[in-house]
């Protein structure tokens, strides 16, 4: 007969209480057992001494005759120092199934999309705020800008405006001087002899007589006689 050291359940609904028994491995969980060797109360605190009770002498006896403890009882025995429990390595046991992986991937995708949407909304809001600030700054001058403009206007001398206005008192005098200078230049240009002045035709009746001009200058216009000319030659 194969013997096992295992737990049998007692207590009420949602208030379990377990006995540690030695029983036939073919018997039902809560069926007939051979001997009770301890108890386990999961409702107590983990550091409570009443949580797990073991009869170390009787357990050692049954282990000596070939009884095999279950995994949970072996944990209790390892914690009590009665029998060492070998470490187990089952990496696939904690690995989630296919559906769990799909749910995890879908959740991660939704979270990333929500984060991107929130970031885009924040960027849009920030751009709108910046655009509104720029529009406000360009449309309505601030108090500082108005103060600076007033200071510049006060410090600027009104010389430019006076220079731009025409001087009504000096303008006619300057215009008269310019006309007189033009007339003088025209008279000088007519008095200068032009090229080929020797070929000028004899004065007409309308032009002033050269005799009058010579009389004014004191020169005689009478031509010398023919005899006088000969005397001078001899």
C-alpha cells in the first residue's frame, strides 16, 4: 500500500481548516486516513506559531517507512527542517497563454494611441496659445511699447518738420536773384563774337549806323583822299 502525507480539508465555507494526515494514496482527499500528524490554519497570520503544527517524531517515522509527502506538506517540512525540498524550475508555468498575450498587446496598443493623442492635443493647445499671444502682441500694443513710443516722440526734436515747411519770406528773393543771373548770362552770350564775324553783311537801314558809333568813340569816319595816300607813300 502506497502511503502519502497530505492535507484534508475541514472547517466551514470560506473558512478552511486543514489536517495533516497519513493516508492511503488511493483514498479520497477527505476520506479515511491512518494517522493525524499535524494541522494548518491559513486564516492565521504567517508569523503565528499556531498557523502550522507538526509532529516531527511521527512524521519522521512515516517518512522512514516510505510515505511520500505532497508538495504543500513538503514545503512545511522544509520550513521546519525535517526534509529538504529541491528547488523546481518551470519557466513555462508562469508564461501567459496566447489569449492573455493578445489582450496584453491590445492594451499596450490602446495605451500608446491614447498617449499619442494626448501629446498631440497638448502640442495643438500650446501652438494655439502661442499664436494667440503673437496675435495679441501684434494687434494691441502693450503698455511698455506705448511708453517707449511716447519717450521717443518726446526726445525727437521738431527740426525735420520745420525744414520740410517752405520759407515764404526768402523764396521770392532767391527766385529774383536766379532770374537776374539768367538774364546776365544771356547778355554776355550775345555780346561775344561768333565764329565768322568778319563775313557779317553790311548793316541795313534798320540797324544803327556805324558812323554814329564811331562819333561816340571819337574816331573819324572820313576816308583819306587819294592825294594824301600818295603823299604818304612817297
